[in-house]
C-alpha cells in the first residue's frame, strides 16, 4: 500500500509545521448542512481524545476550513509526546464520491490492486535505498464501516531496520468519500486509532427523494464497527 499522497508532504513536514489546537474537520459547504430540500452528506470528524491528539498546522488550513471546495477537506492529527508508544499520525481527507452506491465488484478490484501497487513501490524503494527501505503489503479487503461500504488495507514499512505500520481506510459515505490514513509503530495500535477516529465521526446523510416513497430523513450514525 502506497503512502497517502495528499498527506505525504504534510506528514513529512510535521516536525517543521508545529501544531494548532485539538481540531475538528467538517466538509459541509452549505450552511445548516443537508436537508430534505437540499439532499447530501455532511461529515464532521472530531478529535476522539484532545488529551492525546493535537492537530498539525497545514498550509492555508484556515482557508480550507472556511471555504471547502466540493466537500474536499484535509486534517492531520499527531499523538502527543508519550501519549502513544511511538510517533503516530492520523490523517483524514474528505472528497466527493464518484457514486452514492459503489459496486461491490468494483471495490474488490480496487482492493486487489492495492497490494500490487505496494509491491511496485517496494521494488523502487529497495533499489533507491540499497535495500534499507522496504514496504510489505499485509491485507486488503472490502468491508462495511459505519454501515457504509469501505476498502481497508494495511502494510508494513521498514526503514533502516525500524518498522512502522500504515493503515488506510476508504469509506464511501453517501455523496462523500472519507479516507483515513494511520501511521503507527504497531498494526494493533494503528487499528485502534483508526477505530477511534471513525467512531468520532458525525454523519448526516440525506439521500434524494425516491418518487413514490416517503421523504428521507437525516440519518446520524453513532457507532462504528471496529476494523479487524
């Protein structure tokens, strides 16, 4: 599994960028959020534990928060010193989903492609680093998270003999796609942190009216299925 492209530069620059509070991420571009008159999906990602996580300062972050473009938002949280077993980062991005109802077989094809992508990255890294940088795909599958279809994949990355684990989840939530990327010293920790941030998401999803059916009401989901 390749590193998360939209956040690669931000994660690499965390030591230089500093931090800016505990943070929350909201993709709503319309005041008041979705409604029966304005169907759509609103997602707010809360900091699950402000005593543990602090948001990293991203370039132009305040402007992104005030004027989201088609729901596209990005946020990076860093675990406070000594609050995790080692350097740990959680990144979340929201963007428009290509479809409200992704086809299961199409998602399975995407899930199968991720390990191949990781192996290709591994070959390049091995050559460029004389074998000191490696990435090994572990699992990649289609699942359901918060009642929505999702692709969950993870990988082990080794650098100069030290290992870290990357976990990526692509959640197709109504009209939005939420990508959660975790870097942690242990895979079990990455899964725990992934679950905590996904559980902390507030989701309001209002589908378009179905002719002949009662008008849909906002759906807010409060619990999450843990990543396995």
